[in-house]
């Protein structure tokens, strides 16, 4: 299924699925208990992917 559990810079682990196709990256990530979910898409080839980490760190890490 491609499910993984990355650890964010804040130290928070999330459950995730991600994928890419020419010009588009998509991620869906959530907390283990399912209380918080984030889905993102970037239309770019390897540019702007650092924004994924910024959004995820705020959603699951820094603000908690």
C-alpha cells in the first residue's frame, strides 16, 4: 500500500502515503489516532517540496 511512518523535524511521527507523477507530488498524512489529517499537492518537479515539511511540522508538531 505504500504506507510509511516518517518522523518530522519536530520529533512527531505521522502515518503517510505519498506519490508522484511528472510535475505533481501528493501526500496524505495523519496522526496515529486519526484525530488530525493533512493532504497536500504540489504541482512542480522537485521544487517547493520543502513546503510539505513546513506544513506538516505546523500541523502535527510545532503547534502541539
